[in-house]
C-alpha cells in the first residue's frame, strides 16, 4: 500500500466483502474502522468509490433500484458491492505481510481484518510490527538520553509519554504474538480431542481481532 488512499480503497473492499452498502453506511463504518480516517468526508470517499468502479473492483446499483436510507427521506442511494475482481484484490491485500503492513498508516487497518486473515500472515505482520516498535523504543530512548540536558521539564515529560506509549504497544504485541504461536502449536495436538476453556479461548480469533491497538487507545 502506498498510503492513505490505498488504505481507504482496501478498507472499502473489506467492508463490501461482508455485504453491499451505500455510501452513507460505508462512511459511517469507515469512520468507526479507521482511527486515522475519523475525519473522512464525502469529498474523499466518493472519488475513491468512483475510481474503484472505473477499475471494475466494485459496481453500483441503479439509483432507482436502491432502497432509500431512513435519514434521506425518499431519495434513493447507490448500493455498492464487490465484483469478482474486487474480491480477488481484497484477498491479495489480506495475503500481503511485507513492511507496508507494519507501518502506522496501515497496521490498524490490517489488524481490523485479522479475522479474515490466515494465522501465518497475522503472525508475520505482528512480528514485523513488533520489530518496528522495538526500533522506535530504542530510537526514542537514545534521543532522550542524548538531549535531556537541553530539554525543559515539559518537553522531557512529553518524550517520556511517547516512550511509554510505544513500550505499551510492544507489550501488547508480545501478548498477541504469544497467542498466535500458542494457537499454532496447539491446533495439531488438539485435533479430535476435547478442548478445555483455555484452548477454546486460544482458538477464538475474534477475541484478538476485536482488541484495539495502543495507538487507537491513545
């Protein structure tokens, strides 16, 4: 992914993968899904939808056939849904696990769709993100140590606050990685055998996918 526009496109494909939606509902869902897109406007959404339609990744129903939204009176809204090419493109996005999936712009989006992502890909993304955050901890720590004598108390406190946030994310990622590794190693052993409550919790990927990132909590 190259940036926010790619994240927005992929998020639209992901939401439409669940069910067709009109633009109004898409905007509401996107604002809930993407922390970095809380200020998403119709001005950015509809050009993106138009581009996806032009590329054959989604199609829009005839406005006269689309049901009117309750808040829109009798005005019909175009309902968008994925094409076969759109489904294939979204699967390609889900299968990617390179550095772009670890970065701030894209990690939250990828994590939001972990429920549709295979375990090995999830693990690679989490490990990559953890490496990136560990590097950030080291960088901030070195920066504070090098410049603290020139900082006033408020600037220093802000640096410490940023460091604590990144350290919390590293711990959170460690827990998620342990969870994924435990589930991966437990699955072959537990096949055909009764599962206890702990195993059921490990197998429940939806619990992991529902957890917000530390950056979103911040």
